[in-house]
């Protein structure tokens, strides 16, 4: 159907349609219903050429034309004015066009072009009643509207009825000849040859039989065709390639009404199933969906009006655009319902599909090939453009399935890689196994992507490949970490076994060579383990920084083993000191039980045994993994062995006694050095506390109160040993202070009360009291009874590691 091509002209859009609607003024809406409700008519184009937009929209909605899809036909009629065209249509199709009133004279009845639906004819058939030609109302020279309406009818119609008088057949100046010339001329300039059915209806047939009239009519038609100027491309084109000419004859309606009605009823049968193959409609290559009829008709009419010389070179492109797009949409809808594609899409959602690429390529190729076959007669540029659009939509449709396929390939490749790598590590080095497996399975993934590739698409699977590579790297990293952890645990276990028992034995011996021997043992075993550990790490191809870090971890572990063992043995130091003291006190130098005769120098024996016990304590007191000398043994000896030989007051001894502190001298110096806040904090305190400082100067009583508070706080700090208590942590320190705070305060108050009531004692008595205290603490003894006191009076607290 020629009409439907114009609605798809390149360059037209919805905006153009709006413009055309706006330009189609004035709009006349003539609508009437004079017969049954299935048939209605409206004026499509008025006598001045204005397109009735509102009327056709209402008409299409009323007759439900948009629901017909492609199953509809358009019939038009043209002929001389007052030749009975409307009468014929009303009887033939059951329409309600206005007919001429013969009693009022012969004049123009139909102005412009009218549109109606045929009643009770399948498929849905739309009929157009054109204004008659050769009317006196328009004059002899004004044939523009005749040509325009004729071209419009040929463009939108499947079947064109040519209404002509029987007596005009064979006449040179017949009324129908100018009409036929117009039809042939405008048809030549539409587009490439397309058959339109021209049904010549001979009215008021005489006694001459149709078999005699038809050859004469066809001869006249052929002469007109031969004399019509043709484009170069159609110089030799036969009439039969453009038109399917048929001829019928009808009796006079006025004279033989009943016979006329019978002949019309017989003619009506030809219009049933007119669009079926072999039907009256003929060529249907240009048909468009019924929903686009109004837009197509409007565009055609506007183009015809703008090209008054009937030059329509864009018609072919317009037809191709609409038709190609329609076919593309049909193919897209077809593949959406294709069972093979639906099964393939469902299968790929769950698992790998062997030959996925070839199967999907075949489905797409079938769809595109079908499109190519159906659009082969349309403009090449248009059909190529629409094919590209169709291909893009098809690829968008199948892309999710393709991505699912790549996902399955990646997942399977990764799982196979994991399994293969675990086996390869057992046979060869870790780094070599990783490199071999990675290259092998990336190649396997590439082959899988080739199998899934679609011929019509140039999709790059590199992003999925990169994700696979990242997944492989993550797995390799996790396996490497697990293997390195196993190796580290293995060598740490070896170090633990190599160090624990020898360190325990050396600490039990407790001599001057104990810690040098431990350091030598630690260095030797650590060096041996690190040498083997480093050789094993070569198979992992690690960077030097990682290797150094792991070696340092092993070294630190070795030290921690020694420190842990030393702390463990230090926890039993009291028992070991008691055993050593008892052994040396009760045995002689030959380790034989000592026989007491009363002549033994008990003081010397006691001192020797105590010295040996103190040697064990000095060894256990500090962990000496660095080769630095300390004075711990001397401090213990001075505090616990030589205190009786030193003079001075008890107050001075208490102040200088190193055991009165919770840390050794070196560590105490470090702590004292770090007690002060940084310089910037001191400056900030001076600036921000200037007002408070001035208040203290103006009120000296505040200074006295603060000084008293400071003395009490200092006394509590020393008595409670705050720094020592919190050295083991905040929570243990708070718990310890909560139990000791109140007794300590009560003790300080009691001592202050006693000092206030006691008179000043002579120096001799003070020294004697000091000796008594030392005797009770086991720091000095002169008899065997003091030995027991000494043994039970030793206290130990785990010292901090230097």
C-alpha cells in the first residue's frame, strides 16, 4: 500500500508532526451517522485542502482501526463529477456518503475527500470518496486539487475504483481520459514499480456485452500509458508492472435498480479477504500498521501540497524507513518468543553451555537474514541503517546471557586452578607451581571465551579476564600466607624444643656463665634455624622486605622463648634458693652430709650458703640477652649480706637501700628522666595558669594548704608505691590501691601520733633498734636460730626485664 511509505520520510519526527497538526487549519470536523453504528463517515480533507486531524483521530478511535494491525485495506474511488460515485460506495460497502439529489439538478455533492468504514467486510476496509473531476465549481484550468487528490488516493489506497460512463468508451474526448493521464503521471513519480489494483467500473452499461467493451477499454488505457512521459528508468516499463487492471460493468441505477443491486452484491464478494494472496488488493509490500494510518495520511497530504508539481523523490526513502523499522521490530519480537533462544537463555543462567557462541550466533544470523530478505526491495541506505539498529537491539538482548556465560567460564577456570595448584605445590616449588598454573588456566579461559564469542559482536572479555586474574592472585596470596604460616610454626617449634630444656638447665645451674651461655645458645640455634628457614623461603619468590620481616619474626620468637622460660624459672626462685641454701648449709664441699661437732664456723657456713642463694637470685632477677654488665649482684649483696657491717642511721640506710625501689637504678633513671612534661606543655601551663598563680600570691594561706596537701600526697605516693603498683596495668593497680589505701592512711596517722608522744631517744638506742629490725628481716644473724629466720624472711618480686 503506497500510502504508508510517506509517513516514515527521513527528517520527519514527532516535532514535525506537531507542526503539521498546527498548520492544518482551519480544521473542519463533519461527522454524521445515518446508517448502522458500524459505519461512520468523516471528512478527511475539505475542499480547500485542509486536513481534518481531529476528525481522523476520532474516526480511528470509533472504528477501532488501531487494533487491526496489518489486517486492513484502503479503497478509494475517483471519477467525473455527478457520475454516481457516492451512490455506488453506499450500495457496495454499506457506507453513508452524501448522494446527489437528482431533483435539485446536477451539481457538486462531495467536496474534498471523505472517509468511511465498510460495513460487514473482512478484513477491515476503509473507503475514501474523492471529489469528482471535471467539475464546473473549480473551473477548467484549476486541476491542482484533482492531481493532488488522485496522487493521495494512489499513495494510501490498495484498490482504486475508476468510475466511468459506458458511452465514453472508445471516444477520443471522453471525460475519463484526463483522469487516467493524471493517474498514470502521478503514479510514475511515486517510487519503483508497485502494482496497484485499478478497478474500472463501467456505469449504465448498454446492451453491448462486457466482453466487447473490455478490449476497447484496455486498448484506450494502453494508449494513454504509452503517451504519458516517463522517467528514464521506466521508459520500457509495462503497464502491468504498475497496475493490475480489472473491469466490471453495472447497469443503470435509475433505470434498472434491482439489477444494479444484484450486480453490486456480486461485486461486493471480491472485497472479502481482499488482502489475502491472490486477493483484489494485490501488492501489500508497503503496508504499515493501522495505528500509523492517520500520521501517514497526514504526512502524505502535506508533502503532496508542498510539492505541487507532484515531485516526490523522498517517497521511496519514507516508505523504506517505515517498513524497515517495522520489519526490524517484528524480528526483535520474534526472537523474544523464539523457543531455541529461550531455552539457551535459561540454560546459561545455571551452568556452562557447550557451543554457546555458535548456537547464539546461529539464532542471531537467522533473525538478521530474515530481515535482509524482507527489506531487499527498499532503499539500501535505509535498510542498512535499520539493520544496524536491529543488530544493536539484538546484542543488547543477548548480552546478559553472554555475560553469564563468561561468569561460568571464569568460575570453572578458578575452581580448576585451585585444585591444580594444590596438587602442583606438592610436586614443585610454590612460585614455579603458581606461574605454571596461572599461565595454563588463563590460556584455558581464553579458549573458553573464544567458544562463547558471538560472530555478530566484538565484545572484549578482558574485564572478566582481569577479574579472574585478581581472583587467582587473591587465592595465591591466601595459600602463600597459609604455607608461610605453617613454615613459621614449624621452625618456631624447632626453636622452642632446641632452647627450652637447655635454658632451663643453665638457669638451674645459676653461675656467672649462665647468661653468656644462654646468649651463645640463643645465637647458635637462631642462626641455624634462620639459615634453613631462608633456604625454604626461596621457593616462594618473596621480596626481600618480606623475607627480612619473617626472619625478624623468627628471631623475636627465639628471644621470647628464652624470656618466657626465664620468667617461668623465676617464678620458682624461692624454692630453688631454699633448696640451694639447705644443700650448701647441710653438706660439705664434697657434697657429703655435714657432721656438726660444735667447732664449725656457723657464721661462715651460713654466709657461704646465703651467697650461693643470692647468686641464684641475681641470675634470675634480670633477663640479660644483651651483653651489658649490671650491678644487681652487688646491690643484693650490699643490701642483704653486708648491711650489718655498714654504719649510719636507719633513716639513711632506708633512703639508700636499692631494694626499697620497684625498679633497678638504670631503669629508675630512665623513668625519672621521662617524668617531666615536654617544654611546650610547661610553657602552656605557665601561660594558662597565670591567673591562678597570681591568686596564690595574693592569698598565702592557699600556699600553706597546697604545701600540706603536697606532703600528704607525697607520703601516700611513697608508702603505696604508686608507680610500682601501676607497672602491671591500670586495673590490677586500682584493685591493689583499693585494698591498701585505708590501712596506709591509718598507719601514717598512727606513726605521726607516736612520733608526737615519744621523747627524743639517744643515738645508741636508735642504732640498737636498727640492728634488731635487720635481725628480724634476716639481713644479719650470729647464731643458727637466725638461719631459719633468714630462710623464711626472703621475699621476691619478679623484676622488670632490662
